[in-house]
């Protein structure tokens, strides 16, 4: 029987200890984090804030469409993040120039996916430039559901120096976010990668995170292939496994000569 309920007090302690250990062993005081406006980045920032002085946290809101920074300022103010540590940067022109150089137009095959990948990789470039500028580590914001569904861009939103919530399914992220009093406006916002207007993760998937988490948890814990029981109990199980299978290659890159000869 799958059980996605967590003990938020213990999770908070475990994660904050992890963050502290990473910074200490790697010899860094500063942390750079991309704040999208969604629950994953807000939770990650809140956890970092538990162990890192706000003057050592640098937040980057890297938007393509409309900036949400004004709605995020109360959250950042409550976390005592200094104004000078907050970057509100439009990536639209950079992505536009990249698309132009690549010959990408709205008539191109896989236009939206390619443009979205450019957005994610542009954000990665800026985050790592800020990390160099401020001599800090980049905090990732990926959760376990995104990881196993392959819902990320290689060398884009996947890139980080440490991942505080990657072991938590999306539904568990909500549990910990409520425990840490993340604003309800952020918690209730539909999860979105911000790839196009009105885009949501679950609309792209064709299933909910709640269903995906239950299916993934059963499968990963039992190390079993798709069974008739799972397919019967969860209407979108096959869709979920299709997502896992089509993106599984992302977990085995890059291929090397060593891999081929051992």
C-alpha cells in the first residue's frame, strides 16, 4: 500500500541539515535561487532561509511573459531578503535572439518545446552567472514527480548545485509547504513551467500530480512493471508510464566510451 503522507517536522529538519552540510562541505556561504512564483521554488527558498542568512541569499525572478515580482515581494520581505539581492530579469529578448539564430519560427516543428527549452537554458545561464558573481551555489527546485516523469529540460531547470526537495513527490511538497506557512496564493496556483500563456503542468500531462504520485510510488517502491491492478485502479496509469518511459533517456546521459566498454 502506498503512503505519501510525510512528517513535515522531520522533513524540515532533514532538509535544512542537508543544506547546511552541503554549504559547509563545499565551502560556500551564498545561495542563488530562481523564484518562479510557484510552490516548488517558494518552498525551496523557505528551507534555504532556515539555515542561511538572508544577506547571503540571492533571488532571481527570470520571466518570459509577465513579471510576478510584485506579488512575490511580500513573501520575500517576510523572508527578509534584501532588495539589492533580488533580480527581476526579462529573458524574452535573449530567448528571441537565440530562437532567431537557430532559425526557430512559429511554423517550425516542435516550436513550443524548443522555445521552452531555450527559456529553461537561458535561465540556467543567468543563474550560474549570478552564482559566479556572488560566489555561491545554485539551489535547484525540482521535485520527485518531475524527476521521474522527465518533466525538465536537460542543462536547463535540471541544472543545479544541490536539490533540497528532489526526494519529495509533488503532493508531499504541498504538505511541507503548508507546514512552513507558504502563502496560500502560491500554494493554490496551478503548477506551471511558464512555457506559454495559460500553460499548466497537468494540462500538458493529461493527468493530475495526485494520480501520478500514487502510481509512481507503487511502481518505484515495489520495483514492478505495469500490472493489471495498477491499470485498473488508476485510469491514467498507462499515460503516466508513457511519460516515464519516453523521458527515461534523460537519466542516462551523457553516454561515454567507459559505459560502452564495461
